[in-house]
């Protein structure tokens, strides 16, 4: 995969760098059909993706011929993902649901793969949501759960607008022990725990700082900030992507990335299993 943007040899595309960084962390492993290392998906699977967002995980699973059910609280999000899956045309079947998990409107023991990414930090009762996820999985089903990294969240508090850590955004920060306990007390066996995403932690801190500085300069006292993952990007973010992309393309950079991912992660990942 090339990480060079089409407009010049010295400019690296930030989105491609993000994908390369994710793949080095174990995401989107096409050769082994693993959405994340230890979480393979095949055409025989029935996938439930709760909090599907832009549908990245759903589409990866659909590409492998799985039957996919994608859930989000926003009807427009579900409609958009439905169009993407239909256009892709590889899923065995697909169903979109609008739900806040109160309850999750799927039958008991109906999924072999359950995905829930970046949802639990938003909800008032994470135990209820995880219990619904466990209810929906067949005995032996695999689970892929993620929440933001504790250290990365705490660093962002110095830069992010206040409402980023208020309802309906991130209303709680999970430590590793919090996250593990949440999965285990709701009946999941943890197969692996990992963290990654230093690149994105540093990215959002730059974005928050730039947005705050621009507001001060303009005299804008309104709340909020631009979405840090929506282009066009500030030149400093493109420069950061260029530096990081060149670094992790080297063996030394891969080691550097691995250590920084532990120190200041953007995301914590649990791969779990519902006991038979």
C-alpha cells in the first residue's frame, strides 16, 4: 500500500497513514480475514455491529460474505451504512436497526461475532449494554469491544472542549481494570487485551489546540470544536502524518510505535468469548 498522496512525493495522505498505523496494530488483516487479530470473520458468521458509525467494521465483515446486522442510535447513520452494504453486494444478508440498546432489538443467541466499538464511554449503564451484547451472542461467539484509552483521554482533557467529556459524548473514562471487569462480570472470557493509537491521540490533541487558538484569535466564545477527523486538515496535521508515516515505515519506527501505543493509546481493545 502506498502512503503517498497523489499531489507530490513529499506529502503523505493522513488517511492512508491512519490505515497503515491501524494495520500495524492488528486491524483489518485481509490476508487472514481478521477484523482485528484474534477476531476472524467468514461467510458462515452472523455479525452484530452495535454502534456501527460509518460502517467500517460492518463493511469488512460484509466483504467476507457474512450476514451482518448493524445498529446505531442515529437513523441517518443506519440508512447510510445500509446503502454502503447494498452497494458492496457481498454480504449474505444485511439488516439495519435503530436502537439505543434499551433493549437491543435482536433475538437471543443470534450472532456468532459481536462488535461494539467506542460506545460504552457514551452510555449511562455500560453493564446493561454489555449484558445485551452477551445475550445476543451464541455460546462460543467471539466479541470485539473497544473503549478509549485512559491515558489518552486524560491528556485530551487539557485540550478538548469541555462538552467532549459531557453527555452525549464521553461521560466516563475506563481504566484497563475497569474495562476488563466490565467484560468479565457480564459473562465474557477475555482472550486478549491490547491498546493502540498513539498516532490518533497526538492527532486529536493537535486539532483541539489549533481549534482553541483560532477561536481566541477570532474572539469566538461559542462552545464546540471542529471534528478532528474531518478534512480539510490543518497543515500541521498533514506534517504530523508525514512524519509518522515515514517513521513507522522503518523497523525502528515500528518498535517506537509499539511502545508509544502502550504509553498513550487512543483505544483499548478486548477480544472475548461467550462460554459454551
